[in-house]
């Protein structure tokens, strides 16, 4: 029988990293968006205090490599001090974004903050009521990339208490940049009760017992990080049984709204606007409902509206895509400004195509159509062909697969995006090749 | 699929024409020019798709109307074309179908080009390579399924390539074309961000710098403070320089006076020079003896006066003594040593009073003795007189009378007492009578007797007393005489004491005594005076001794040789001592002056904390004065002090300037640190990057879409061509080879797929890279071969119309072609429209199964080979 403990597992906070909101002008928004990361962290602190947790573990990337500022350091200092006043400890490893973190801290941190060394695996013993209650093992990144396997040295002396291991990893054996290790290797370290992972920005339960978790980022920063973000509240009873609960803490979430115009008979842009308004209102209503049962409310949703499908409106859209985009953005942004929670239109992506009256027939009968379909499928599945396509897409699409290592001026096309693009291309080809009968 | 029956009610030249039981194989329709062959070709061409509303087809008389009965996969369909509307298709069950269904959904263009190409149209083929759109399309159609669309491919691909190029250049370099502004924005923002990221470094640097600057500032401040203090000290020094000079001079003088080598100072840590020590000792001596010296100094005059007085007194006493001696000598010339004699006279033994009393007593006693002797004589006389008187007086005794009275009273009492026992009242009365008798007797005799008695008694008593008196007087006289004798003896004694030898001393003893006494008193007085004076001398000696001691003590500390007191007389001694003392006092005064000035200065130094701090700062010593002196010692003159002061002032100004520039720097640093700690540059940069990235991403997507279109199109085309080469050109090569009697052996698409052209190789290995290099006939052969190959590929088979397309073939080639067509006709319904009899002849030679129709002025008539040959031959 050991002391029961309670802690919060978080990671990938990227303090002070700006949200990709695509807004510069409005002060209110700037306030909400710029403060989102901080608010999320403050929510984390509030949660820690209200749940009277024993400690918080941060599994790397507390700071963002590209957003490391004095302000962010000071912010963390203040929060840490607040936690110190409540007797809550903080255990931190630094990740690929804040390697060798403690050396880079601008301010002297309070005594409750424990940074793990980047030289070797360290074991902190957490004492509660004078008795050893848990061990926390961890090792920080030394540099931006960390090819050391690390996990091998995560060896707890015994299983008498709850052993928590902090590791910042992509959990992929092939990824030499972010601690190459796989799940089974982690599970081979039998004395570890809880693997507190970090690096992937999406909450993920990798394994149940022993628990292996990614808490995801605390506050999403761009549209690729959709949905609720937060941290994991872990309760460990005296028999070392755990109860994990994902706690939504982020005040701003990202969401892509898809609007398929394929089956809709739209005659003009006004009708499109109505359709968009309806979509947005539905989303707002949904968030309102969710907020009702939520302690830490969602203040805003940053959305990307994807309008796709073959539509009669494509002609209008195509005639001045940018202006229409601008108009719609302006309108819906203005409409939402005073709503709560408000839905912020990050951008509108038109992926429409001309409507084809004989599309079905074409699909059924035109061998070329089938050829095109086959070709696209092949492009998506055949690696060589796929590479050929990506080469066609040019340097701008030669961005690193890992968003963290990607240049700002390059992009990476995952399967989904490739499919989207090819779908768009296909529509164009169909329209151009088969669609128009002269 | 084939046409079974055709009914042409209204189409150009045709009016109510029926073609029934049309062969499903080879149908040869022969007719001369303007018979309607071209119209029929057009009719068949448009029948499945409806008629175009232009002048490419012959006009209707009234309204186009054509009916066709078709068979496809053993099913019959009726097709009705009415006017310009799409053809209507009904099956046996009167269910509606589309013509496209029947015609394999083959697009109109492909159908038209493959199955109903005209000679004229074929003649255009030579222009294919010239890149005209229409020809290109034809080319693609020839290549196979979907090639009608593919013909647009190069152009479309170009279009999207151009689109893409506009967006992102050829290579999709983020730094070009429409990417460029966003790319630049990102770069700028990244630059900004990187700059901002350096802020942490800068922040730390600035903090470090700030700390250093603050330390420096502190040093400067300290330095300034130090300089100020030094300056202040110098100022102080300057103001007190003269004073100090004086003090130092005094000190020097004092040092001269101070006895050097003797060191009483037990403080071993004091390593200063001996003179210094001497001075220190001297000073400390004077300090400790200062009161004494001062007192001595104050007393000096008094003492001198006293000594003078003493001297005077001494003289006076001596004088007085001489006077007294001479006086005493004159009083008693017998004294050789008068004062000793005088001294010897114990006047104490003689009390003047007593002497006088004795003298008085002597005189009184003499007088009293005379008086008593006279009194005694008087008394003798009186006693004689009284005795005479007494003899005259007689009288009864009063006591007898009284006795008789008492007896009568006693009788009366007895009587009365008897009355108590005898009850007789007379007895009582008797008693009373006795009592009364007693009383009367007593009163009548007692008084007179008594008076007489008294008178006698009195005289007797008087005599008695006088006798007694006489006796007393005699006694008194005797006493007086004794007393007188005694007194005379005393007086004689006095005279002896006084040394009076004369007998008549009684005459002058009292005056002599007075004289002696007076002399003695004077002598005594003088002696007292002398004694007093001696006391005084003692005192003076003592005083001088003290003074001498002081000098003696002082001598230890002084270099001066003091005349240590030898035995000398007081005056000399005193003079020596005073002389020495004066020297000592001089030194003392010097020291006093020195000390006072020094202490004054010390007081000044100590009175201000500022000075104390400054001095303390300078030497770190407790002794501010010493510090100050050592400061003084650093300068040779006041001018040097002033010079140094000026230097210091310059230095001070310099440091002050440095300080203010440091302060300025600190302020700047602080501001910068404040700026940095609240900087939102990173956020701004991030926002900028984000925004630019968003825009760039859209462009990139757009670029990718365009590029993809281009890519897919090109891929599609090359695939189709590949496919065509394999599936179409190979068989076509064979056909061409057969048509050309094995002259042309191979048919290929050109290496450059973007060119709509063919490559032809002859049996000799000659390569024609473009159809343009071929003769017209060869070209037609080539296209026919391709067409046939293509037609063979399309299944189910569709009816084929050949409109004199073989006209330019030479006979052998024509024959070959006819053979091929005949073979093809086993699978396809083939309409051959021709005006050439030799073609009919060849066909009839090759096959028996051909059906022959004669067409003349829009009228069809089923015929046979001979009739048709005849018709065409003439």
C-alpha cells in the first residue's frame, strides 16, 4: 500500500506560439487568440489547483523554438510560482522545441520546477507525507533532434511505487529525429506504470496498462490540429491503479467546416451565403451545448470553410475567387464578432468545379473518365508515380513531413491533401476534357 | 450492330427511299457523281446523334425524317430521326433507349471520324502535323477510345502549365511568380522572428551589461565620493593649513624640548621615532601635570611674594628682638643675657591678678586689722553700759502665772468629768466657774509679767551677743593677722621670682612685673613670629620642593638641563627653581598651545561626521588627527594643496561626466530591457508568417491543382498513346503492311508525344518521321490502316461507311485494301460508297457475299455486281 497520488500530464505547450488565425486587425480577436495559449496554461494551473494535484508533468516542448520570448519565460515563471504557492511540483523535460531547456531559462525558476537533465536519465522521487509516493523518470532533449534511444535507460529501481516516465518522442522506430522507439519497446520496461509521452499534438491513448499516453498540445495552433485540446488528469490509487481523464482546457479550437455543393441547386451567391450561415450557426450551437457541460469554456472556434463540389456557382467563383473569398470572409467575420462563442473564419477554400449535367452518364460510359479515375488512384497508391507528381508540384511542396521541421515557405502534402488536390484536378480535367460538348 | 432497314422520308436528295434487308456484311452502293453518296454518308454519320443545325448537311424538303431498323445483339431497335431533335430509339417492347447506347456511347466525333470519314476529310490529314486543332482531334480519334478528348490534352496541358507557371513558375520555387510576395513576407517575418528570438540573448546580455554598468556606476560613485572626500579634506587642509603649520612648528619646537632617548612608553606596537616618543611622553607628562603646572604658575607670584614676605618678616623680627634686648637690659642691668634671663622669669608663676590681689589684700588686711581692733574697743565699752541697765529691772516670772492658770483649768476639767458620773448639774456649773477663773487670772497677770521679762531678757541677750561679738572679732583679728603674714610672704616670693633684689619691692613690684610681663610678651610674640616665619619657610620650602619635584619630573622628559636643586638658601634656591620653572612653563605653555591648537583642530575634525568619514576613508585609522597630519605631510606647501585640489576637481568633473554617461547608459539599458521583456515582436512575426503562409498555401494548392491537371493530362495522354501503340498501331502496322504489299512495315507514334504525328518505317528500314513526308496515297493507306485497326477494336461492332476513300490507291493496293475490308465485313456492316467500277470488280472477285445497291439521283435500287458495274462503267 502506497500513497495515492494525482497528477496532470501535459506536453507540447509551445508557450507564446501564435495561433494561426489569419487575423491581424481586430483587437478583440488578437486578445483572444494571442492569449489562448496562456489562457490554456492558466486553465491548466486552475485545474491543478482545483483538483489539488500533487504535481504536473510536462513531456517536452514547453516552449516553442520559434516563439521563445522573455514574455513567455516570465509567464511560465509566474505560473510556476503560483503552483509553488499551492505546493504543486512541476517536472519538465525539454523536447525538440526547447532542447536543454533549463539552460535557456531566462529567469531563475522557483524550487518546485524540476528540469530533467539532457545528459542522462534522471529519477526524481516524489515524497508525500514524508513517504516516497512516486518516481518520475525523464531525460531532456540535448538538441533539436534526438536520435538517442533514451527509453533503454528508463530503469526504475523497483515497483514499490508508481513510476512515471517522461519521454518526448514521435513513437516511431523510423524517426531518428525524435527518439526512435516503438510501443513494444516502451512496454518492455515493465516497471514503468505510466509513460507520459509528448511530441504528437493529438491526444492519443497508446496503451492502457501500463498507460501510455500522448496528451496532445494544450492549445492547438493551426487548422491541422483540430478538435478539443487539453491535458490528462491521472489519479493513482493506493493499489497503483490508474484512472486517466482527458480534460479539455483550450479556449480556442480549430475546426474545418466542409460545405459540399454537389447536390445543392444554388442559383446565386446569396444562397451560398445562407448556406454558409447555417453551417456556422450549427457549429456555434454545438459549441454552446458543449460549453454548458464544460468547466473550461471554448471561447472561439477558428474554422476553415472548405466549399467543394460541382456547382453552377463555380462560374461566379472562378471569375473572381479572391474577391469572393474576401467578401465572404469579411461578412461572416463581422457577423460573428459579437457572438459567444464566436466562430472565426480563418479562411475559405474553394474547391468547386463546374457542374456537369451528364456527369453520371460520363462516369458510367466514358472510358476516359475511368482512365482518369484509375490514373489518379494509381498516382495515390503507386509510390513512383506519387513521387513524380510531387516532383511536379515543385519545390514549394517539398516541405518536411514533420511540420516542426518544415520551412515556412514550403508545404507538405499528405495523402489526404494529395487526394484533395487530385480530386480538384480531376474535376477540372473532366470538365475540360469530357464535360464540354461542342 | 447493323442497319436492317432504312426509310428516308426526307433528307436532301432522298425522298421516301427504302433500303430493306440491308446486308449485315459488305454493302456496296454504287453511284455516279451527285447521285447522293455524300448525302447518304452524312445521313449515316448524324443518324445516331441528331442533325446539326448548319449548312453542313443537305437541306430537307419539308422536315428531316428518317427511320431505321437496327439489330444489336439479336435485339431489334427502331430509330426515328425527326427534324433536328435527338433520335428516338424504341426496342421491340417499345421501350425508350438512347442512340448513344446503341452506338457504344461512342462520342459523336469519334464515330464520325472513324466510321464515316469522307475523302475530303481524309485529304485534310496531310495537314495534321501543322498543328491545327481539328486535325489534331482527328489524329487522336484515330488513335482510339477517348482520343477525341485527348486531342485537347496538349493544349489543355499547356493551359494548365501556363496557369501553374503564372502561379509558381516552372519549378514551383516558392521565391518566384505569385509566390514571391508571400515568400518575401515570410522571409521578412522570419527575419523579424529571428531577430526577436535573439531578444532573449540580448535580454540576457543587456541584463548582464546592466549589472556591470550598475557595478561600474557604484564604483564611480564610490570614486566620486572618495574624490569628494579627498577634495573636501584638501579644502579642510587648505583652510587649516596655517594652523597646522603652526602646530607643526610648535611640535617641532616641542620636539626639541623633548628628551629623546628615554622611552617610558611600554606600548611596543608604537614604532615611532624616539623623539616622537619623547614628545609624546613630554606631552603626556604635561597633560597629566598640566593642572599642577598651571597651579604652580598661578602660585608663582604668590610664592615669590611669600618668600619676600618671609624675608621681610625675618628682618623685622630680628630688629624687634634687638630692641627688646636693649629694653630688657635697661630694665634689669644685672642680666648678662637679658633674653635668657627674661626667658627664665617664670611669669607664668605670677599671675598679675593674683599679685595685685595680694597687694590689695595686703593693704585691705592692714586696714581691716585696724578696724577690728577699734570695734573690739567699742564693744567693751557697750558691755559695761548694759550691765548697768540690767540692774534696774524687777519682775514676776510669766511662767508661774501660766502654770497657775493651767492648774485651775485642770480643776475645771476634773469637775466636768465628775459631772458625767454624778448627776448633778451644779457640778457642771462649778466646772465652768473654775474654767472662767482660770481665764481671768491668766489674762490679768500674764501680759505685764511677760513684757518685763522680755525687756530683761533682751538686754541680757544683747550683752551676751556683744560679748560673743567681741570674741568673734578677736578671732577675726587673729585670722587677719595670719593672713597678712601669709600675704607678705607671697609678695616676697614674687619679688624673688621677678628677680627683684631690692627690699622695697612692694613699692614697685607691680610696675616691674608689668614691665617684665610686657617684655616677656613681646619676646614671646617675637618668638611666635619667628616660629611662624619658620613655618612659612617650611611651607615655602615645601612649595619649592613641589616645584622642584615638578621640574625634576619634567626634566626626565625634557632635553633642557635643569639645575637640580643643590642645597642652597631659600632665595637662591627659589631663584634657581623659578628660573627653571619659567623654562618649564615656557615648554609647558608651548605644549599647552600645541595641545590646545591640536585639540582645537581635533575638535574640528571630530565635530563633523563628514570629516571623520573622509579621514577614516583615507587612512582607515581611528586617529583622525593623525590622518589629517599625514595628509598635511603629503604636501610641501599650501600651493601644493591648491594644486592638488585643482587636480582633484578636474578628476571629479571627469568622473562625474563618466557617471552621468553611465547613468544614461543604465537608463537606456533598463528601457531596452523593459522593451524586450514586453516585446511582442515574435507574436507579430508569427502572425505575419502565419498570414503569408496562409496566402502562400492557397497559391501552392492552386499551383498543385494546375500542376496536377497538367501532370494527369500528360500522363493520361502518354498512357493512351502507349496503349494505342500497343493495341492499335501494331495491328494497324500489319494492315498497312498488307495494303502496301509489305512496303511499309511499321507504324509508330513519334518519339515526341506532344506531336500528333506518326512515324512510318518501310521494309528497307527507311524511316518517315512525319506523315508529311508520305505521298498522298500512302497517307491515305496509313490512315485507313489505323482506322481499320481502331474500328476492329470497338466492340460491339458498328456500321462503317467508306466514301471513295480508296480513290488514290493504285490497283494492287486497292485490291489489298478490298481484301482487308472484305475480311472486316465479316464482323462489321460496311457501306462502301463508290463511283469506281474497278473497286466493285475487285470486291466481286474477292467475295461473293457483298450486297450491291445502285444509287441514282437519290433513288436506291437493289442490284448485283454486273448491273452495277455496267451502271458505273457508262
